[in-house]
């Protein structure tokens, strides 16, 4: 897993293993802007395996809305490819995998409708964002169908995680997110993914990609 660059797109790993930022070159004129959002060939080269997406979701949020920290029981897990269609947000990838060298740490990317930037979040990782303006619209490509029974939610205001939300007012959370366990509590309840299982899932996909290519 590493950096890949083409004429129009760059994929770079973030500080959290399994997370990548995708930056596309924007082409603008008097009509507006155009940029590529997703290219399977470029992301495949960066990841070492071919990602697949089975469902697309879209959310709209007013300013100060916090969504997350969301993940999924792994395996099977749920990877996400996140883009901002309108407005702007702070996007967070949180390592919730027990046994990971960066467990409890996070990385942050600013996404907006003009930047041509997206984030790939591998299975086993947590994802959250805070909207910076009203009517912020976010699109998620999901690697599997959404199954409520497999959803993992961790408290986004957990001080041990310490996400720098920097809100000008009170955060707006769903009832589920507000009532979610902290990272420590989720670990004690046995809800968190295991790092070695996430790595095994990735390695199996890499082997499959190699066998198909050969």
C-alpha cells in the first residue's frame, strides 16, 4: 500500500494504516469545475487489491452536525469511499482496531465541494465528520450493503480520542451517537475489530488480486 499518481489523480496513505486520501486535479473554466472522483484502476494500484462498492449513500447536514464515529463488525467489515458534494467538513479516520500500533489515534482531512478530495476508509476503521456549513452533502460508497445489526458506533466526543471538532456552538448528534460507548467501553464490551483480523482480510484480497492477474 503506497502512493500512486496519474495525470489527474493522486492517492496517498494517511497516518492510519488502511486509510488513504485521494486528490483529483480540478479543471475549471467559465462554466464551472470538472474533476474525477473515483477511478478503480488508480485505487487498486495504491491498495494492492481491487475495491468493490455495492451501495451508495448520501447525507445532508446543517452546520455543527457530528456524524460518527461509525464502523462495522469486522469481519465482514465495511469500507467507505467518502466525498463531499456540497459544503465543507472535517473528515476523521479513527483507528478502533484493538492491537493496532495506532489504536485510538486519528487523522483528519478537510473535504469540500471544490477540492476534488476524497477519503478511502478500509474495513475495521472508524469514520466521523463534522459539517462546517449548512446543507453540507456527503456521498459514501460502501463495500457491502448496510446492515444495522453490524454497525459499530463509538462516542465522537470521547476525550480519550480527542477529536478536534472546534465547533462554534453545541454539537448536533443523533440519539444513537450521543448514547454510544466510549472507545474504552466498546473495547471492554468486545465490540471492536481486531487488527490482525483486518490485516488478514486485506492480505487475502491482495493474494486474490495477484492470482487473478497471473
